[in-house]
C-alpha cells in the first residue's frame, strides 16, 4: 500500500555462515551478489538459532554472539561481523540478514 507518496521498504534476505575457525573472538563474512545495495540501505542481522555441524542449539542459547552489518558496498553487498563477548567462539554459526532499501 502507498499513502501520501510513501512506499514501504523493499527487503532482500538471506543466510550467511560465520566461521570462527579453531577459536577467535570475532569473525566476518562478506555477502556479495546484491546489486540492490545502496549507500543508504539498512541491514538487520541476527543469529539463526539452528544447529550446525559445529554446534547444537543449546550452544547458541547459552553463549550468544553479537552480530552486525559492518559495511555496505553499493551495488555489491555487505559484510556481517560477529563477536563473542566472554570467550572465544569456534566453528560455524548461521546468521540471517535483511537488507532494506
């Protein structure tokens, strides 16, 4: 719906994998193939509470990882950044992201 010239934002979403390797406090993953990305895009990132080959669901609930969109590259994509506050994380974690224009 559109009222008074306002249109709701268009969203594109996906899932990326953060790889903390054998033990790190931070990890990044670059998401490309998003030509819709512009300098004013907004990104929301959240941990997907789903088991991976590295971790059961309980690990995600007990030791959460903070995730953010670190940067945008117009016409290309974005970088998702993850950080564990209280210890080193290891292995793979899934992150859902939503790009809004």
